[in-house]
C-alpha cells in the first residue's frame, strides 16, 4: 500500500474530520470567550477595584539605560491571565452543564437472563434433588 493511499484512508476517516471540525469550532469558541472576558467581565471588575489595570502592574528590576529598555517583572499580565483563565473555565463549565441538560437522557437497557428451556428447568430440579439427598 502506498503512502498516498494510506494518507487518503487516514484523511477520509470520520475521526480525523470530526477532530478538524472540533478544533475549528474550539478556536472560534475560544475567541468568543476571550472577548466575553476582555469586553464584558473585565470593565466592571476594573471599576469595582478602582479602575486598576492589571496589565500595567510591574516590578522594575533594572531601570532603562541609554539604549536598553527597562527590565521589568510583569506580574500584572500574569494576574490578568489567571483571571481570564478562571472566567473562561467557569463559562465553559456552564456551557457544558447546559449542553448536558439539553441532551436527551439515554435509555439504559436492563439485561434480563434468558428464560430457561423445559429441559434446563428439569435438569436444575434434578441437580437440586441430588444435592438434597447427599446432605
């Protein structure tokens, strides 16, 4: 089998196509959630904490020299990323919870033992009688 034939079989498989669709939808969903965090949740949060912008928080390790820019530890960007992650994780949790609620409940089939034939019933009775005689 040639490499092209193997690749064609791989690319046409449903799993590869489903994965590609999932990645594309996931990327679009990620942009939507990022916009939700940056444009909807962060402005009111900024007002609540007195207009503070987390991204501007930094600790200067070395001041700027003639040609070199200042060396800073930008811990505010990290705080912003943690806040973004927390909000994104919560929103995804709520979306998954909603999707699970909208799904139809699965009907679980209860397995029942097949009915025994007449011969099996008779053999079972004989076995039980023989056990009783031994005891």
